[in-house]
C-alpha cells in the first residue's frame, strides 16, 4: 500500500467580498464553503494561492467586485450583489469573461421611496431642524422660522424607474404635480416629461433624484441644475452621491442659491462636507434608504436565492440588464 497522501479535492468556494447582513453571512457560512475576504490576514496571498477555487462572489452594492479582483478569480461564474445598484462592478467586462451578475431589485423599492418622501417632507417642513430647536431649549425663546408647504407643490423626479415611480405614486396622495426626466419617456404614465435635468429643475419646487449611479449619471445634478432649481427649490438625493456635483451643491447651500437639501448618499461616504454638516437647511442621512428589518431581510433572501440557483443550476435568478442602467 502506498503511503502517498490521498488527493484532496478543493471545494467550490464562495467569496464574500464585503461585510454583509449578519444573517446572510451566517447562512453563507452554514451552507457553502465561504471565505470572507475582508477578514483574511493576507487577502492577496489567499487570492494568489486559492483564487482558482472561487466560483461565486457575494458583495454589496457599495463595494462590488473590482477589475483586479475579477482577474484574480479565473473560475468565477457569478457576482451576486446585495443591493439594487451595481455600478461598482463592470458588468460588461464581467459578461465578456462569462461571469453573470445579479442584484436585488423591487424588494427595496417601497422603503427607499418611503424615505425619499419622508426626507422631502423633513427638509421642506424643517422637521429635523425643529427637533434640534426643541432639544436645544430654544422653544419659548425665539420663534421657530416658518417652513415651506409640501402638499400641492411641483416635484420633479429625476429617474422614473422602479423607485422613482414608487415616489411618484406616494406624492400623488399629497396632491403634488409630478414631472420627470429619463433618457427615454416612460410609456403609459401621465406625468409631464422633461428631456433634461435642467428643464426639470426649472419646472419644479423640489427635485428628487432616483436615477441609477455610474459613469453615465456622474455630475448630472450640476451647478446649472441647482441654479435652475433656485433659491426656493429643494433637492432630495436617495440615488448615489456621484449623481450630484457635490462641490457645486456645497456652494449652492452656502450661498443660499437653493432652499435646502435632504441627502441619503454622498460622494465619499462616510465623509460629509463640513459646510453641509453645519447647515441647518440640510437633512443628512447615513445611506439608510433600504435599512429596515423587513427590507434588508428581503434583500438578503433574494441575494441568497440568486446564489443557490447559480450553485445548483449555473444561472442567476435576477440577473442585471445587459449594460448598467445609466451607461447605455
Ligand atoms: P431603475 O429601475 O433601473 O431606474 C433607474 C432610472 O434611472 C430609470 O428610469 C432610467 O431611465 C433612469 N436613468 C438612467 N440614466 C439616466 C440619465 N442619464 N438621465 C435621466 N434618467 C436616467 O433603478 P431603481 O431600482 O429605481 O434604483 C435606482 C437607483 O437608486 C439605484 O441604481 C441605486 O443607485 C439607488 N438606490 C439607493 C439606495 C439607498 O440606500 N440610498 C437604495 C436603493 C437604490 P432611462 O434608462 O430611460 O434613462
Ligand atoms: C444599500 C443601496 O445600502 O441597493 C442599493 O443600491 O445602495 C442600498 O440598498 C446597499 O446595497 C448596501 O450595501
């Protein structure tokens, strides 16, 4: 009998690229041979020695899979995103290499739209500022300044996709006149269409940004768009920080060239420009639009179902469209 060691077969590995929902991390560890990249002492050494074992990567919308990481995984077949945005992964490049990509659409739409409308009311009625005023003991000393009515106003929605449409439906209940801008008019909707972000801002009292992120929408809300919104106009951004020219926004807030802004996303999270931190006319949120127990559980479940189907049948359940929704 030979004493040579038995050949060891390496299990197909699932690479966890970013920190994820704890329940999802637990299920991945329980049901798959999962390696958590952020926790490895030497990720580069792991990728060099074991990159060929990885068949699927699970990542967040914010982190994605970089080109370098993709290149280190020659047998990679699927990239599963926890989140609907996927501009952090080059989908065209992935598909050219035979790697399919999924995201978690629809399950987060309601919560993101709820937060967009909630923060629109917050910034126009100055709810967060009023809360600070009461806590500071100012009630009874100086009157709290009057705010702006939201019901019945004209609200522009930049990007009438799943989330934009859900925002519009909610605003219908407030008697708001909704208009929108997309690259292609949406068939079958009764809202007024405007072909550019600037024309939309010009025609509205508030602009709600719900476009996809990525190169195609970078800086779409420019200084000119903010000027078109004007000193009585409000900006709400629940899409991506990259969509707004942040230095131009800072200037517009400082110079009171817009009335206020409610922001869930920033150019360089978690860093928020000091001028925004110091402004009482800006509502600041830490990228929480989908952050409810119910929605995060549904996102985790959909990400998991994508992974399971890929591992069992080699195909994803909710693959993303051919190109990034903002680059074609
Ligand atoms: P979606 O259904 O793909 O909608 C994207 C919309 O953007 C479409 O109406 C698209 O229309 C429009 N669009 C793309 N490029 C445009 C451009 N250059 N000008 C005008 N409109 C443009 O996506 P969704 O599910 O609604 O999600 C939208 C985005 O919200 C995600 O991509 C993500 O970045 C963000 N998000 C943020 C959070 C958060 O936590 N804050 C949570 C979830 C999602 P056309 O193709 O016709 O232009
Ligand atoms: C999450 C998001 O914060 O879905 C998206 O695109 O930005 C948010 O739902 C993100 O997925 C968590 O990484």
